DNA sequence: ATGAAAGCGCTAACAC
DNA sequence: GTGTTAGCGCTTTCAT
């Protein structure tokens, strides 16, 4: 291998610096203004067909790419949207938030600047500062589970919306999952299958999910004229272990169905049911929550659950940010949690 | 709540446009050059303590933030690194790639421009074009599972490195997991626990993982003077269902340990073992692969496995890109897959 | 229909 | 020590 330049520019086309507008103008025999107009299809400028064609060809030949950064300098406002997340990486589904935000952002010509902070305040501030310095159009501040937050002060320097969380003083627009409706949906799934003794393994962690899903459960029971039986509602840590242990406490009461706070709890419940030789859904119907696909789709039998709308949260956040949807300051915007039907009911 | 301006600029400092360097200069009674020098701690410029202090104070008071985009325009090179991924969102662990890339990028003053393309070629081209227009320092092109790819042509226009994949004509530097070492590690875990009849449920999907892990398995067996028994190696789809089904085929042979192609396969194997009343690890030791935390950490018993080094892949990719590590063109850089000890062996 | 020129916020010579 | 100035690549009046 012969010595190479630092960047290893061995490629076939000579490694000349990328063409800029001036180069195109020169090649096409026009001014940069003309090039600018044809590049942007500026309707206020009438460009002759001949010139337009020459410009197009020059662009093609030189492989010209507009410099988005220079454009930003002039217009004052960039096409960046910042997304600061406490945990994209540590949690399996938060990636969906990115995906939703990105798809919606692209739709409007924006691109995502992503920063995962691990919840670390220092990293958070640094991330926001960086975004501000890059003149983002706005910032999405997101958490992977639904909770109240006190947003970093620097967010005030730009447009910002909270995704999957809300600020207690509701100073910023927010979009969160509709826990109550989710709780209702889960319960309804079981009700519709004919169950009357429906248990609920709730999380022991105080949170909007804890209170919201419980409220939905109770509302739905009430709508079905079923008396609320506190013995059927137990709390547990929201993981497999918690689910298993709670199930053991619960399975003595003669329940025929269980609504689990999330899919991991359901996974634990499956284990418990197996230990008791209870068949799902024959002896016991179960509904999860979250739709954590790795789990829910591959349990035996596959788990019927209620999905946390991460993708939609991200997308809705962008829409709020860009003013496509109106932000209802004061109360967070709610995004529905849809049922996902599989085979455990 | 009283009526607010559209952006809700109720804050104490009047909602004037963000301060620029000129404003700071004026406020401090110096020139912009001086401000620039103190902002960047330019060692070539000697600034008087008095002036420096006045500038600092002005910056503070005006809430001045440097405009990173303008800086880029001048220097010609931005602080962006692009990350285009086929599936951050659709897969649970690829988020770790982002995290690794981001941490390493930040360490060197770079920020990540993320684009998830879903493998869609159109989206891919669009994403790369967008990154090129933003004058990224380089692009990380990543796939969520290890495979050969033919990189989009546009990647040639900038520095690029493949992460988790490689190009068959090895035209681009690449960093991938060390499947062979991973296979060796998994097998060794079982060997060290005293097992001699070790089965391997491999994936039926042709891939570097398929051949590499098998090779590692065989190498390790050979090193332990154990004859390779083809009957102990079966192929299956790499999910719970495949694992269950393969286990049923396998458990007739008197194996005492199974190395599973991944954690989901191991999950299926657990199911099968339970159906046969085989205790893990008492009757059957099992090792997974991937370390898909939702699964491996919460199976009963928790699964001993070999981790796919997504985080390190992302970080190594950035280091290659920035020239911190040297790219060995020709063969991909290998990243080790470390063992994760839990309770299934 | 097209071009000249000012200027976006910043850096880096180079004066003074 | 500190200020002046010429750009970086682009958009956008305003002339022509």
C-alpha cells in the first residue's frame, strides 16, 4: 500500500475540495445568485431555461452539495431539532421515540440531533448547551418512563417540549401516554372475553402509570357493574421477579384473569402459572402492558398487551414543537395506548 | 395565567434576540476579535486581565452562546459525526451503538447526527445527503446484526466507517464483533464447569455469527481434546420458537450443557427444559449469546451469556473515524464479546 | 432574466 | 494588548 494522505483520499476522482456555489457559477457561466435561485427553485426569480439547464449540468458534473450550515447562517434558523433523552440506550423501547421524532422531523425538512444523557445532570446541561449553540429550532426533552420532571433551566432559551414526561408547574408543553385509557383498554380486553374476577398486579412504584392504570381498571370495572375488590389488586416491583411473587400471592383468590402492570410482570406471572400447572389462557387469561416486543411476542403463548405509544410520542412531540399541532399549555397532550392482540386472553 | 407571547418569553430578561459576539464586544467595550480570543482561550493572543474580565462579565450578563454554525463556516469543518443505522428502533440493543458512539464523540467535542433508515435505500440516501450537506466530519454506517453490506456510493464523499458490518470488497474500514472469540468464550464457560457433552444450537441463518460462533465452539472443543460430534450441533431459527423446537430434537442425546446461538434461543430452551422437568443449571447448563438484558437478566435462573459489544462497536467506530485508532483497511477490526456470568451454568 | 453586493456570526492574519 | 479587516458559503434585495 503506497503512502496515503491523512484522510486516505485514494479515490478515483481527484480529491479536490468539494465544489461550492461559486464553482458551479463559474462552470455554468452565471452568477452565484442565479445558481442560488435554481438550487432553491426560487419562484420570485425568473431564470432562462438555457441558464437553468447549464446550472443543472454544472451541479451534476461537480457533484455540488449545498452547505446547509452556511444557509443556516443567513436565515438565522437551522433545520435541527434536538432530542435529549435520559435513556435511549438503557431501555429497549425508547429507541422508538427517536424513530417517531425522526420520521416526523424529516417530513418537515428537519434533522435530529440526539443526545443521551443517562439522566446525568451534567451531561444534560452540556447537551442542551451544545444544541443551543447549534441553533436548533427546538428541543425535545424525553424520558423513557412517564414521570414528572423539573426541566433544565436552559430549555427556556429555545422552544421545548417534554416527551413522556411533564413538569409539575406545567411551564412547558408536554405529551404523555394516556395511562387511564390504557388501563381501561387492558381491562376491557379481559371483560370482553367474559371474565369477571379480574386481578390487577400494579407496580409498587408511585407514578402516573401506577395511578392512571389503576384508575382505568376501576373505571372499566364500574362500567361493567363489577364491584371493586381490593383483594384483587396487588402491588409488586414491575419486573419478572415481582410478577412471579405477586402471582403467588394472588392465585389463591379464584381469579380467572390478570391485568399486569407490564409485560415483564406478565412474564413472571407466566412462570408462576406454570408452577401451578395453570394454562394460559385456558385457566388464566393475562394482559400485559408496554408491548415490549422481545418479551410479549415470544412468550408462550404470545402475550396480549397494551402498547406504550413511544413512536407516536416522539412524532407528537415534534408536531407540538413545530407548531403543527397546538400545544395545550397546562395539561399534557395525551396519546392513546392501543391494544395488541395476541394469544393470552 | 396571563396572556403570553407566542414563544412564551415571559422570562425576566426581555425577549430580545440572542446576543451575538458583537453585542458582547459592545457591552465590554472591546472588539469582537478580543471577545473571540477570550471565548476560545486563544493562547496566541495576550488579553489584559481587565478586558478579559469585562468580556466574561458581558458574556454572563447577556447570556451569550457562541454560534457553532458560524464557527464551522469559517473553519470549514464541523463537529458533527453522522450515524446512519438500519434499525436503532426496531431492535432492542442497537441503541447501545448510539450510546457508545455518542460518548466517544463527545469526548472529542463532536456531536451525533442520527438517522434511522429502516434499511430503506431511499431513506438511506436521503440521510447521507443530509449529513453531507451538513458537512459532517464523517459517517458511521451501522447495522444491527453482523453482516456484509454494499455501502451506499455517497459514503465515498466523506470519511466513513462501517459498524457491525463490513463491505465485501473491504473498501471501507469496518469494526465488527469477534464471533469466533465469542464462540470460544461461550464454550469455555461450559467446559470450565466440567461439561463434556456440550450441544450447540446454532442459527439457521447464514451469517458471520453462524460460521464464527461455530468455529469458536469447535476450536474450544478441540483445545479441550473433545471430539466434535455433529449430532450435538443443530440449527434453528434464532428465536424462542426455534430454541424450543431445537431443544426437543436435542434433549434425547445425553447432553449436559447447551450453547445457544442467542438469548432468545436460550429462552426457548428453558421452556423445553421445563417441559421435560430438567432443571437449569442442575440437569442442564446453558449459555446464551447477545446479552439481551430484558431476557437474559430476568430468566429463571438468570442466563449466563456472552455479550455482543454494541457499545464498544459504536465507540470504536468513532475512534476509527477520527483517526484515533488506525484503520486496518482490508480486514475489519474485531471487538471482543465478553462473558456475562449469571446463574445458568 | 441576471448580476453585484451586502451581510449572517465568527476566526485569523495583520496592523497599530 | 487590542482593533481592523477579509473572508467562510450562502441568500437576498436592488440594479441593470
